[in-house]
């Protein structure tokens, strides 16, 4: 698995998914371990309001088809994916700020 962050410049991290679990408070938690060039633990917590958005992305028919095809078409020397920071994700859009009454 590859990770990129705008805070790391062009540095790319490699690692793997350690686990995904549901916390006692109802959050969905995922933990990743990076292995190169540093060993870090990265945590992600999805709140209950995030889960429907994630389910919508995961169960998109085109994504399911691509996932199934990739499992059956594993290559010994796969082509490296392009720069992750240049990829535009149609499914993931920035959250809109909610405006509360009486506050700008």
C-alpha cells in the first residue's frame, strides 16, 4: 500500500493495513503500518456520519468490478501506479462546512 501527504512533499510511504475494527463508541477505526522509509502507525477513525459515504464508494458497481478483475489479473511485475497526489477522486469530495444559525 502506498501513502502520500501534502505535508511530506514528494515523499511516498509504503506499508500495509493492520486492522479495521469498530470501537466501543461506535466509530470505525483502521490502523496502518508504514514500513518504508520510516516505520509509523497511521490511524483513521470514521464517525458514524462518515460510514454511509464510505459504503456508497465501496459498493459502487464499477469499483466492485475493478476490484474483482484485479484479483484475477495479478501480475508478477505490475506497472507502478502514477503519482497519488495527481489523481482526482470523483467519489471523494471535500466536506461542506455547515453554517449554524447566527454564525457566519
